[in-house]
C-alpha cells in the first residue's frame, strides 16, 4: 500500500511532500505500525470534525493509488490524531 503525506495550506498555499513510501517495501513490523496508525486516523476522523479554513496548515495523507483514501489532519492535531500522525511521519 502506498502512503503519501503532504504539508499543505498557509497563506501561500504551498504543497510539499514530507513522506512517501510503500508498505510492501517496509519490514513487517514497520508496515504493521503504518496500518495501525491509518486505522487510528480513520477512527478519529469519523468522531472529530476537522477545522475548516483554506489558509490552515494541514497534512494531507493519501493512501493507495489513484482513487485511494485521503485524510486531512490539522498541523496541530488533537491528541487522538497526534500519535498516529507522528508514527506515519517517522516511516
């Protein structure tokens, strides 16, 4: 599974890829951490509505190719998203 994390937003609207990897290329333990983090993000996003604002800095997490899932996490995430986001950024 491919995972791409981009930093987006701000007044200038700059988009920058901060992480990109394929779980098929990771050791089994690392891939499991990615799957766990993505599951936690999906669960947290279902419970907590995100902030709205075009100029807010966010992380856009794209999972899969083409029509994969996309999650938008604020740059300063709530605790339920902070841990999983950190795990994904460490890969």
